[in-house]
C-alpha cells in the first residue's frame, strides 16, 4: 500500500486535474441543481483524499457516483489510483464497486439513447481497462525500483571490490617494503658490526665501511620514501626487480663482504611474474644468511625450464652456537615469502638439512611452476 506523503507537485497536479475534470462534468449537465453541486464539491474532496488514502477516497467517490455522473471522474481516477498503488485484490474490489455504482447510477440518470446493456458493457470495459492500466503501471514502477536497487548494489559491490583491491595492493607494498628494506638494512648492520668489532682496523677500511653504511642508509630511505608515496597515492607497485636484476643483488651482497656462489642452470627466459618471485626468494635467503650466519659463504642455485618448474635454492652453513650475534628481525620475512610463493602456485621449504654427510646447512628452497 502507498505510504509516503505526497510531494507538493503531486498535490498541485492532482488538485488541478480533479478540479478541472469535476468542473467540466458539472458544466456538461444541462441545469445542475444543488445536489449535483454538492456532489461535485464532495467528489473534488474525495479526489484530493486519494493522494493520502487511495482506497478510502476511491470508495467515497464511487458512492457519490451513484447519486450523480459528476462524481464519475473522481471515481474512475480513484480506481486507477488503487490499481497503481494498492494490492491487486483491493483494486479488483474497488473496480467491482465502481461497476455496481454506475449500474445503480442508471436508475437516477438513465440514458435511453444508449440502453442499459450497452451502458453496462461500457462501464465494465472502462473499469477493466483502468484496472489493467494501473496494474501495468505498478509492475513497471516495481521493475524500475528493482533495477535501481540492483544498480545501487552493483555500485556498492564495485566499490567494495575496489577497496579490497587497494587493500591487497597495500599489503603487497608492505611486503615489498619489508623485503627491500630488510636487504638494505642487513647490509648496513653488517658493516656497522664490522666497525664495532674491529675498532683497530686501518683508517681506509673504516672509511670504506662508513661509506657503505652511508650509501645503504640513503638507499633505504629513498626506497622507503618511494613506497610511502605509492601508499599515499594509491598507485600501483611500479616496476619490481626480477631475476634480470640478480647481478645487482649479488654485487650488493658481495660489497658487504658476503661470499656468494651461484649455480645458474636455467634453460630459458624466466617470465617477469615468475622472475619477481624468484628474486625475492634469493633476496630473502641472502638477507637471512647475513643476519644469522655472518661471515659464512652462501650458495644460490637456479635450475629448471619452461613447462616444468623453477627451483630457487639458497643454502648456507649453520653457524656454531654463540660465534656471532644475530641481527634482530621481525620474523615475518619467511611468512610473507611463503605466501608470495603459494600465490604463484609453488611451495617453499626452509630449515636445517644434511647434504651428503656434510655439516649442517640451512636451506631455503622454492619450487614454482614455470609456464610454457
């Protein structure tokens, strides 16, 4: 049922239309008497009442239509209003009451030229048309409301997806920031540790180490600034390093005094998405080796080919207990790396292992599908 209050424009339009049609009906009468004038005034009031109470207003106008044809306009408008804004069963009942009222109207105001049968047929067809018109308008209005609601929901869903995509991108940027800064800061920590434990080193070596620390800090700050700017702008992650940048990563590690051996047995060109994941595996492995096994050599192995999988392995000997202090870390590097490799469809294994009876080694190995 129609509940909301009518708008001022609806009130003005209904008042103008009902007043004009009622006046025309009254004017069409040859010599309207006091009864017809009174019915016209009450019919106008019933038509206005249909804005707030369509059923009540329609029934009131229908009852007045029994007394005079002046109220026919208000009665038919009421039937249309109920069919448009009310339940279908109620609209059928109001239409049936309108047909009955106009059949009774024939008793007070017969039309001999038309005949009762034609009059009954005309009234039934008119009310049937009003009922169908109102029901069609109601269905169309319901469809429009449904489409608007679906559009609103689709817009809200799209907004939610955009927000989730931005949140996922921010999480990715946070992982990138951890990976990059952990690598840089481990280099800085290594050289700073050398300055702390070798205060008697020659001045030129102290100056060289201090220069590496300064450059590392500057690079870390620059990378941090870039990541923060991306987070603020909700931009993309930019161009991330791949295995094509592996030599630069190894050069930085060796400049920090880390001994790195590389065994590269790849049999094709690594796709960029696969290369980014593999680069992060090597970076995290070298970073952890510097943190927890400072001064011990690390070995990087790459092998595989298209259609199979890429094996990325970083291994280093386990240090003797208490030989060197470990650089503190968050412990989230391997967690984030495991998630990164899993999203690429691969697996990541890490932990101490024995290889051919040699001393214990820490091994970080990722197996990632290599598409053809």
